[in-house]
């Protein structure tokens, strides 16, 4: 039997949003049992709440967006990944903007903030998502897929496919616990191809991106030093961990080939629907 978990104390962080480029103040707070992860938009009248649940996903364009009653937050996947790694069931995330800070472009800052705040065990039993059969989402056109199957623990195996000669095929396989996540996954930053940056900015995306929080490559090489030789696939693992947290805290083996937020969140919705009445 596992007990639910929340933060021991509140903790705050200020930075800029990856896509919005706007300064945002984030405060992570303890929450009662059965609350889940709830974003609170303190910049809006009445401080509306948006529950970080698979059913609330409305967009996956370069980031994962959740929306409730017309209010939204986007680029939540890095923060959600850290919550999943710490196995935190309940927390409030107060934001005075529509996007959390990008921080280091990974989840290390969020993971360490949560550790600093401390984790508190609660009285009520956790409703863990124990995978009991195969759940799979395929992109028939591209052959990309993401699936989860029964496993005693939480494991992610990911194959990243990038046509650029500098990157190519990358593969990693991790049994995820807090220590492994902290060392091997949390420092892996988001990635961008230099030739695509201007087009993204014309779409209103990546306005807060810089060499401090994004690893950038061009046809000659990397513009900034890597944390890992295969940092791209590790960041993909970070993302899928965050996206699947929208279904709950999972016990299972995730296997993916070049999946992104769209496939990941479709799988989260499929899992959440299957376990809704259990």
C-alpha cells in the first residue's frame, strides 16, 4: 500500500516562459489528499484553477497545454515530469502568467526545488495506475508510436529518430527512480535547430529561448556544450514522463519510437479513460 504525497512547504521560483518570453512567478504549494496537480492562475480574476489531467489537454504544438473553463496553461511537461519523478500526488502551482518558467530548459530546477521543499506522506492511499495490459498509440503515417505494458516499477525505453547527421538515431532505457531521474534525465534540456528558430518566433513560439535553456544545433555542430552526448533522447524521456503524469502516477514500462507531445498525451488520455472507474 502506497500513501499519497505532497510538498512539506511552499517554494517559489521566478523566471521567463520558454514560448511567451514573459517573466513569471511560480509558487509550488502543498495540497490536500485527492487534489491532484492543480495550476492556479493568480493573474486572472478569481484565480481560476486548471487541473493537470489528460482530459484537459487542448494543444500539443511544441508543448503540452491544459485548459479548463476557458483558462489555460502551457509548456507544463517539464514541471509535470518532476512531479512524476518525485511521485507527488497533490500540489498547487500558482502562476501569474499562462506558462511556467523555462528555468534551465529541463526539469532539474523543478526537481531540486521540490526536494528542497520536502515531500510529505499523507494518510490516504494512492490510486496508482498499475498497467495490466498493453496500451498503445500509433501514428500510421510516420510509424511513430508510444506504448506502455505491465512492469514492476517505472521504466522508459525511447528511440529518437532525427534525420540530421549530427544527431541521427539515439536510444536510452532507464528504470526510473528519484536518483536515476535526478542524475540521468532531469538535466536534459530542450533542443532546437538554428534554421527553425526564426520561423518559430514568427509563430509566437520560443520567445524566451536562449543558449542558457535550449541546446541549439546547426549544420556545423552544437552552439553550446551538451550535458550528455545523447541529450536529445534523454529530454524526450523527460517529456514522456511529464505527459503521462496527466493520467496519474504510473507503474509500467513505456516504450516509444520518436513520439512527441501529441502521441504522449493521446496515450495519457487512453490510460486515464481505462482507469477512470477503477
